[in-house]
C-alpha cells in the first residue's frame, strides 16, 4: 500500500487507463465498493435515507455511482448536484443513476447519512462559491447528528499537504487505491479512513519509489516470534543510557517499552543519584551509574548488550555530550539515538555520522530535534516530512524515524509511513516509550528500517487501543498496558476490498 501525493495518485490512474482499464470502470468499482462499505458500517441508518452531494468532476461521478448502487437496493437517496456535471464519465454515471433515484424519497435534511462527493484529489485551496455553500450544509447536517462519508478526500482537504481550510469534517473517508498524504496529516477532517481496491492492479504501486504504509500485516510478517524454549539471553539484552537527575522517568518509560515488547533483560545506566530510584521502581531491570570512563563502556555495555538506546532524559551541556560521545566511540553495537543524544549533535550531523560508523542504527527525532540536527525550522521539517528524512538517512547510514502525524521512517533508498496513533501520544515521555520498543526490535532483528517502522506502528496502535476513541483521562501507563493487545493485533488483515483502514482519532468536535 503506497502513500501518495495528488500528482502521484493521478499518475497511477493514468497508468492503469493507459494499460487498457477504462476510466469509467474504475469509477464504477470505486462507487459500488463505497456503497458496500457504507452499508457494512452504517447499515442500521440506511432506512433513514442518504443525502449525496455530487460535484461537477469525477468525484461527483463517484457520488452518482454510490447513489445508483444504494437506490437499486431500495435505500432512500437524495442527490444534490453542485455545479454543472462536466466530465464524460461523470455525465454518463449521472444519466445512469437519475432514473433509479427519481426525485428522491427522503425529506431534505432528514437523512442519517451524508455523502460528500464535491471535490476530489486534484482540488487545492479553500472551497469557494456553491461548493463552499454545500460544505456548510454538510456541516449543519453533521451538527444535527448525520454521519458524513467523504469520497477519496473530504472536500477542501489538500490531498498532498493536508491543508484543510474550509474543508468538510467527515466521520469516514473512503479513499481509492492508495492512501493520500493529506489524509494521513488531516486526520481530524478525515475521520476513520478506509482504502478500497478499485482495480488499479500493479499500477497502484507505481514506479516512483513512494513510501509504503506500515500496517498490521507488515509488522506481523517481520517481527520474529519468541520461541517456546526462549530464555532471557535469546530474547536479547538491551542497555539504556538515559536519565539525568530530575529526568529518571525517561529511563523508566524506555525500560517499560522494551520489557513490554519482548526484550529479555534491560540494564539501565542513569545518573548516580538515580540508581536507587531505578532499583526501587524498575524491578525487572538492572541499574548502575553512567559509565565514567572508556573501559566501563567496553565492559558493561559493549561486552554485555545486544543493542543500545542512547539519549532519553540525558539533559544538555558538556557532560551529556561527553557521555554520548564516549558511548558511541567505545561500543560497536546496534544503536538507537534519541532525544538528548541527538541534541548533542545539533548542527553537526556529520560528526554523528562518523561516530555511528556504519553500524545498524536508528535515530528517532521529533520535528524540533530533527530541525536542530540539520539546521531547519520546525515548519520546514513538517512541510517536507515525507522527503526530508531520506538525505539525512543516507548521510548517517541510519534509519531516520521522524515522529509526527504521520510518522515517516526513512532509509537511504526506502521510506515507510506509520499512520497508527492518536493524540494520546502527544505528551511528555511518549518518545521514551517508543525508544524502548524500537531498541528492542533492533536488538532482535538487526534491521534498522524494519525495527523503526514496526516500533512506530505498535506504539501508535497501543495508543489507539488504550484510548478507544478517547484522549482525556488516558495516560502513558494505559498505553503500556495496551501494548500486549497491540502486539496481538499485528498480522490482522483488512477484509477485501478494504486494503487498509485507520480509526478516527482525537476527540470528536
């Protein structure tokens, strides 16, 4: 499953059509599959009627197909044509649908379901004129309790950038063939997302090296099973160098993430004053002070562990930087560098690259940390979130996990997107928990890109499970407790023709 811009989506449609698949056939599959998805999700509401807004282009054509498919099985349907239907396929589908629909059998405004087929993936900028008026009517229906279903993208959402000025707020977005970037960003407008197969076939993947979506099946196929005769050694050992005075919580959260993700043994290296705290709190973990010299790194970390997590809650200043550099110089283990481990190299990615030295490595910055590392603003990082990690990955020889909505994982020649997660994770300590998960997978697989992608998905999925549609009242403790269920859901497959599905996230408003 690819995550694409508007232009990349259009290129896939063109390639399929050029290969001999009629464009109207794609429209018909999209519309009928959407009608089926509406019936599956909202079947109890169908008897109360469906109001459909059909725009002038091919998105409107999809809407006419939905209308015909629902009307053919007796659903009360009312269609409002917004603007003059202008594309050949849309004109043909309108002509085919109108005899089935007639004048509509539901009272205007009473429908329980509203379908937004106004604007498609090619639209940019804030909606205007009659389209904006129609969006206002859709919003009023939603305020009155109607469920809103958007076709391909909610009208007004930019399929590439996620800009959503004046856009429809949908409860469900049914998108076709691929996941549009803008949907992965504008989750508050998209609602739940279902990606439907519409018959693009091999053309859905394209030949432009677009990022792939991380899903449950990807994770289930790549995370190694823990054998029946496993022991704490075969489950691997992880060293976590973290936790300055006043920040021991970062180390503890990282350890929780690791232990809930299958690591066999954790050794926490923290500020000397924090060792008693760790020993009285993290009962499953070993604890000792930060390595004070080079031989202790070699003896206590390099000769003991299978991987290292470096940076959560280390603090700033010369002492933290010296510790980070000491660990990097005197261990050759696979490593995850996070938080203050990255801040130690602000503006100096070349020095970090030299110290990583080609070992299996992952960095896990949020946009601010990424910007400090490469000398870019947060706005610049977010505007280029799908591309900006790849040059840095090539420079460092490491996987770059750029946290956010969505999370983008970059290698030197491959990118992956995890859209799992919710605002439950928008709190301090969330990245520390993620670091422990990712470092565990790196210890067990040795594959930085796979470990980063799978770790990001499981972290996000645990938040979805913990919140169950809520945000307030949910804490990271709840996320930790949800990790077993998140791991259990790996390898779950969507039912065809749904290629991928994402839940609605955030509080409904």
